[in-house]
C-alpha cells in the first residue's frame, strides 16, 4: 500500500485533502479514494493461450 493510501486511512478523506499542498496532490488523493472505495477492484489480466 502506498503513502497516499496510508494517509487516507489515517486522516480520512477530508483530512488527507486538507494536507495536500498542490492541486496535483489533491487529484492523486481523489483518485486513490475512488480506487479504495471501488468494491469491484479485482485483479484483471488476460491470458493469450
């Protein structure tokens, strides 16, 4: 698990967003929040043969 995910787990969504110094950091946190809240985020792969 990455630093952003740990930050979200420790401080919550709003806390993590408040700690983000740049717009890019806020976007990364929002993307991580969406990924973490996706219940269908299973492993996806293709097998060619």
